C-alpha cells in the first residue's frame, strides 16, 4: 500500500535551517508530482511547495518563496524540503502528499 513517511522536524531558533524528508513507497514515485503542506495550530492546512515528477518544475507559496527549496530523488523515492531562514510563523506540522495520500506529519517549531 501507499506509504509516505516524513522526518527531519524539530525545534530551532529563528534564522536557522531544517531539512525535511519524505520517503514514499507503494506507487511508481517517478511518475507523480509531490507536494508539501503545513498546518499551524488553530489554522487550516496550507500548501507550501510542489515539484513535478521529474523535478524540473517547482512552485512555492509566497510565504516561503526564496527561503524553502523542494527537491526529489526518484532513485530513492524521496522528496525533500530544505527550509532556511526559518521564522516563528513557520511553526507547524509539515506533511508530504502524493497521489492523494498523506504522511503522518513532522513537527517544526521555530522559537527563541
């Protein structure tokens, strides 16, 4: 069955970086675009970034553009979100999504 497993979250200070990973299984990963979303406490889940199946096209929410980078390794069936210059407002549970399936999420907390 389809599985998406995120990792890499944690507690960091403002301005620091984190790298999230999502390992996919159960489907032909290289054929499908992938996305990262996040959900902050008391807020709706919001889209963060997308990448097409070959990694040639990426898109970002305005709130993270220039700070976050999405990438993928089709050989390792992994999608990554590099997050730099983190801000307190980036605090959320981050989820990867593909083919309509979701991972369990990984907590990112940005606080001094």
